[in-house]
């Protein structure tokens, strides 16, 4: 029998959010933008671009939690992220995340494609090159797959009764 390591949802979310807000992650996302050679992507203000990518990554984490855990755990994760954004002066990430949450849920069959399409529409007026959209789709799916794989070895728990 395989036992999964128990991890408190707040601790998991804190570690995930701290990583997403790190300068190292920003460098990776900026490198992704630079290597795309897409004028529409390059024209986006760096702060706006980083905030939207962060919001997407947070939504992917929350999607993975929702798909792999109970409603209580999913709810706790959302509450924790909202508090984290407030405490870190980043409530705009929560607001941006709503766009991508809605896009994921409203796109039948491939919610990640909905996220990529919304990203293109929101930040470039739909002008991202097809290659860039395919690259972002692959990147976002890789993150989601990684999260789903991680949930095979851990079980999120809550302190709520």
C-alpha cells in the first residue's frame, strides 16, 4: 500500500505562492517572453505581464488542488491565497486570476486553451502569434501535469474541524 505524505494546505499554498513571487520565477517568465520573439508579447509592460503570469500560475495551483482534494481543502486554499495577496499588497493578482478561472471553466474540453486565449485577448488584443500561443499552452499544461503528479505523493490536510 502506498502512503501519501500529509501536508497542511496553508503550508502548501505558502510555499507555492512564495515560489511564484520569487525573483527567480520572474526571470524564468521573462526569459520565456524574450525567447518567443513575438512582438505582441514583447510589447506588454513587464509588470503587467508578470502579474498575469502569476495569476495564471496561482489558478493552475488552485485548479490542481480542487481536482485532487476535498471541497474543504479547495476552499481553504482559496481563502489562504486571498489573504496572502492582501498581506503582500498583491490583490490585483486575485482580480486578474478571476479572468483565467472563468476562462478555464468556460472552455469545454480544454480549459488551458481558454486561459491562453484570454491571456492573448487581455494583453495583446488577440495578437499573439500562433507559435507563442502553442508554447504558452504547452508551458501551462506542463505546470498542471507537474502539479497533478505531485498530488500522487502528497495529501493536503486542513486544520479546520
